[in-house]
């Protein structure tokens, strides 16, 4: 993991950075990303990876080098599945932002706290989000946490309850969809023109391509799409449809050895399109004008039959 400091970004005239990391090997469950507001040295950590020891070490390593001013940072848990909260550190002395848990006895804040005790420590400084909430709005940068469209039938699945960060800086707009399902996806979010979308549920075909409004939006607007791991249902079909429609996609894997066994032989054609990248990280570096530079691994993961690693 290459840590880029606030000062490093500042020297490169980067005002906003959004970093995504692959946290798990192989099919790549485990979500962990961080937003850095460079001039203010503020940050938002989104989820904390899965529960394996290596993922906890990954999270701790990154967490330990962040600015430790409690007013400058917070951790957002998008939902209560262990590939999103499992790498968390107990007794975090930072503000936590979180939503409903499916087995909460009531939908009150007290009920939610009772349900998540033992997963993370929650106290009075933390924020329970049950409606769209603006977290930051300063100097042309706005961060909003969007909530799902819920009915009584949706409290049985954590994915239905996913919180979704929206980041806007000038003309640059980013949408993170956590593991939101097609049933609770709020279509109103598609009223903006996003340059980057972190697709839901590890590339799940059912929650992307069978979400007709989301699919049509992606095919029309062609944002850069990020898939966290290859763990979603029929994810290879999702990737194929994105490529067929000329949409650029980066798939994250935590496999530092870049073992490409997750890619079947018939999919080597993806690499020839110039639209597909398998990477251990992706950084979005946005300048004061809203221009976005996309940075990924210096080496592209390629199956051995296709010549191994090479520059892209």
C-alpha cells in the first residue's frame, strides 16, 4: 500500500483525493476507501475492509498515519456486513457515521445502537443517518450521504440498508453505491452527471444490469466505473456488458501478487479494448478546476498465457 500524504498531494496541486483499495485476495471481498480534502486536511474513511487479519492490518496501517485531530476526520460504515466493517478497530476515537442494522428491534437510534454494540463502539459523538445528510459543504466541495428507499419489507437484508456517499467538487461528481440493491436504489440520485461511479455489490449483475434506470444511465453517460472485487453474482457478465457499451471499468483486487486466476481465459479480450483494468488500488486526484486524474497500478495484471505483467 502506497500512502500519499496530504502534503504530497498539495505539492501536486491536488485539492481532493478519493482512494480505493482492494482489501482481499482472489475474488476480492472487502471494501475500504478514503476521501481526503487536501487544503483542510480533512478526511472521510468509507468502510474498513473484511475481518481477516491481513485486512485488519491493512486498515490499522492506514489509520495510524492519518491526521489525529478528531474534528478533521470521520468513519462512514455504509452497512453492517463484515466485508465492510470487519476490519474496524474497537475504541476508535473518531466520529462514526452509520445507518440501520437489519436485526434492530426498533428503528430508533437506541435500537440501532443496541444492535451494533460489539461490532464497533458507538457513543454520543457518533451520527446515526436515517435520511439524506450533508456532511461537508465548503469551498465548492460538498459531501452528502444518501439513504435508500425503504419499506417494511427491506429490513431483513443489510444490503438493502446501504448508505451511499456523493462527492461533488465543481464539475467533478462521484457516486459510491456500497452494496445497494435494485429494490432500494434511489433513482433520484441519477439526476446528476457523475464522472465516477463505484458500482454496487462487487459488480453484482442483478443489482446493476437488472436495475434498468442505473444501467441505462451508465450506458448513456459512460462514467468511469469501479468494481470492488469479483465477488458479485455474474460479475463477469456485468464487466462484459460495460465493455460492450464502451464504459471504462477498474476492478479492484487485494492480491498484491496480481494473480489473474480470477479472470477466465475467454476474457483476455477485455485487455485489448483499453477499457478494462485489474488493479490493487485506484486513486482519483481532482484539481481546483474539477479535473480528475485517474491513477492505478503501474503494472496491469494479465494472465500468464497473455504474457504476464506489462505496462499500460
